[in-house]
C-alpha cells in the first residue's frame, strides 16, 4: 500500500489543524494504529507551527514567503512527513543544526525536540538554493487488526 499527499498552506495558525486532521483521517482510513497516528500528528503539528512562526521570507515578502508545504508518504511499513518553508532556514552549524537546551520556564523552543522523541528518524536542514527550512521525519507503522489497507 502506498498513499501520498502534498499541501501548499498559508503561513497561518489555522493551517496547522487542517494538516493534522488530513493526516489523522488518512491514517485512520488506512488502518494505522491510533497511537502511531497520534504521535505523528503531534509531530506534524509542531513542524507546521514552526513553519508558521519562523517560515517567513523576511523583508522580500511575496506569495511564496507566506506559504509552506506539507508532504506525507505512507509507503509499506513507514510514514514519512516533510514540512518545508520559505523562511531564512536554520543557522548553518555543520550538517545538522544544533538544538540548544531549553530552560524549564521557557514557553517556546521544544517543538523540534518533541519531534525527535515522537519519530523514529528526523532530518532537520535547509533547502538548497533559495533557502528555507525543511523538517522531515518518519516512523515505522503499526496496523490495526481490522485495517482495510495493509502493508502486506
């Protein structure tokens, strides 16, 4: 079984639950275990929230800087999700941005760490060329016993 979809969304807080609901609906229809679906939906929400908050193109505002893209692939035993924006990207600090420790009283800064805890593999980087951040993550799927679409 293979399912994929891609959304081009406005950098608006209302886009976050839209992407999350589409992912949850896709996984429920396919028969993915609810716990796995929930983990991936929380991780997707965090990645989308980061794109909404940080994904702007700076001074040169055009329609591409006001949008971000979400792509999800359910392929065999794995789900891969990618969120890409047109913002300044992550500071260049080697092959992977270093995630700084977050003080306990901080109200922000835990999203990428949460994604790392919920997914099996995470890639955080910048798009080549025009810039922008890309957060992609994947997780091995488990299926409900009554799954209409199975990986087998």
